[in-house]
C-alpha cells in the first residue's frame, strides 16, 4: 500500500533486495603492489631484480685447524730450523737392469751405407704373392661417350629431338572432353561490381 505524497515523491513498497542487507568482506582483498619481484602487479612492468648473495664458503682444503694444535718450535715461517746432523740409513735397493752387450749388435747392413763397396747382386726366389696379382684387361674399362649432350671432357653440340605433332586444333582433338558454356555457373554482378543500396521492410 502506497503512502502519502512527500513533495513530488510518494513512498512505494520495495521491489527487490538492496545492497545494505548483504555483508561485504571488507578490506580483505587488495590490489597487488608494483614494488618488489614477488606478487607483483601483472598489469605493470616489472624491472629486473638482483639479490645479494652471501660470501662463498671456504674450501675444506684451505681450512686450517687454527691454534688448536701444538706446533713444534723448530718450525718457522721459512721452514724447519734445526742443527745439521748425520743420518745412518741402509743402502737403497736397486734393480740391476740387463743391458745388451757388444755381441748383440750387427753392423753389417750399416757398413754398406758408410763405406764404399763393390756392387753385388744376390739371387732370391720369386715372391709367392706375385701370382695372385690380377690386372684388368682391355675389356675391363669403359670409355666415356663423346657424342650426345652428356659428355665428360668434350664440348657437346646442340641436340634436337623428334617430337610428335600437337593435338591442339587438329582433327584428332576430341572437343567433347572440353567444358561448354553451360558448365560454368552465372556469377552475380554484386561480387565484382559496386552494389546499389538496398532497403528492407
């Protein structure tokens, strides 16, 4: 039921729910920031990020035990400083290597190249592998062609081949295999020309 008029406006019953009846999450949601590298606003350009790296761990080989162990007083920064003393040790064990003697060398072949000697000829047997040599005969080779277009070392002259007569516009051409005027569809003029404006009811 409508109420009395209030000026130019009269109250009327509500037609649907209003926003004040619902609870909002409040400041739960927020816009991502534009600073930093993690959780950056995807709509903004992000500059390259650099991180500070800690110092490199020292290697285990270079780590010294520090003042934990007792150092001998004779050890200085330049080395061991002790008085000279004699040391009695046994004779080192060495293995005697067997070396060749004078009779193990033969210099007969070397003397022929050092001293001048008279020419001498020796008789030897024919080698056994000489019989297995098989040389190609005259019929084993194929000479390259010297006529025609595909020659190897000569200049080829122009070649002409015999070709049959063309069937185009001849009495042997079957015109029934070619498409006639009725084989093509009529193309609308609006496709390749300017179309006039059309109006619809």
